[in-house]
């Protein structure tokens, strides 16, 4: 039997490469006006797609002279604690000298950890300012791509104080920048500013990023044909299952797969949809959407991160993205 070979390139489909809306541009302009007011930027990204959910436009908002920045990866439950990918992520952030956390916002312990980190930054700010707190409170701007979990996080941080930020399963629920929302103990003077998710304009995006964002739910699920999304998911799955090794069956327990992925792997999305179909009348789109809803656990959705360490530099990737962003912002 011939050894199965996954695809190492994905076809170039004609799909939208951006979902940048007017309220997102308005939010960016609002961030500029708020710059003198906030002290810490809490940038949320999806752990499954750290490159695609990093928004380089937000780097234009952060002024390292006045702002601290903490990256918070949501969807921590998507990967087992033993995943080597998490170790690589730590190395990449060390390379960039970025502080980060990985959290599952459903657990109170994770929320408490974030609150303790915010208190630490607040205390650091006091030390730099002769023991004085900001007169209007220590303000934290919570931002990131659409639907990475900002409003869910803020509601969890508020705890029993009630739901203050709208949440939803699709991108674009929060559409305006909120006023300050008090969090933590009554005397700590910490305030959160909730913001709309901000995507990237077409000049800073590409089809690979858009497909990763679609699989993360960071854009409307109907924006990209579900058949193409399913094909991209199949492409990523096949790249990450260690075919031809002794660990392939063990990997099946932690990675999302498709029926017959181990015994009869395939690169044909039509074949996969036929295996998943529950009745002959079920359409390809219906099968694809159901599979997309079920199949994201343990998968890295940025294909660049599947390259060997020697072939991928996080610092170089980010520097190139920032260079492009500066050119776009000057126009």
C-alpha cells in the first residue's frame, strides 16, 4: 500500500480576504482618542490561530512609552497540556519579548489569574509614579479580532455584578466602544473598556488568513463558502496527523479527525463529506457546516506554524506584517 501524502499547498479559491466594516474603522479612531486615558492593553487572540488573530493595526494603538501590553490567548481548552505546540508558542513570545497568558474563560481560576495580572500592572504603574494611582482609575483597553472572547471575558471578570457586555456565537456583536466598566474589588480602582472586534482591511490580509479566521468564527460563517472552509480544515487535519508513525492512533484521541482518517486518509473533500452525510438528501453545505461546528479541537489553524522551527521565525513574520501595516496607514 502506498504511503499517504497530505497536500502541502492549498488551492487558491476566489474568496473575500477581508470583512472590515465601518464600525471597526470608527473603533480604531476612537482608540486613538482614548490613548491618553488607558494604561494597559489586554489583546485577546485565539490560541488555535495566533498569527491570523494578531491584528497589527493594534500595534499602532500601543505606545510602549505609556502603555503596557498583555496578550491573552483564549480557547485554552483546545489543546492538551502536553502539546508541543504550546512550548513552541512560549519560545516565539520569548523571541518577541511579549508577555502572554493562555486561558479558558469558562473557568473562574483563569479569570482570577487575569485579575491578579491586572492588579500587578496597576501596582507597577503606581511604583513608576511615586506610589500614586491614576486619578480617574487604572484603565484597561480590552481589544482583539471579532469573536475572540472579549465580551465573555469582561462578563466573567464582573462576576456576580451582572452581564454588561453583549455576547454571541458569531462575530460583530459588540459594535461600539463602551464606557469604563469597574472590575475587581471595590477599592482597587481598575476599569475595563470593552471594544468592538477589529479585523484587517484587504490590503493587510490574504486568503489563508481569512480561512483561518472563518474556522475560528472571527468572521461571519456565511462569508466564505462552507465547502471551501471544510476543504481547508481537511487540508490542515491531514498535515497535522502523524501518518506513518507509531503515534498516529494516539494523536487521533487529541486531534479532531474525519471518519476513516487513520485507516483510509484522503485529500478529497467530497469523499469526506460523503462519509459524514447522514442521509442522501443532506446537502454538501449542510454537512460541511455541521462538520465545521464539531471539528476544531487540537488543530493549529495557521499553516505557517506547522513548519519546522528552523524554517519559521516569529520575529521576522511580525516585523514584515508591521512594515506592511505602517505603509497602509500612511496612505
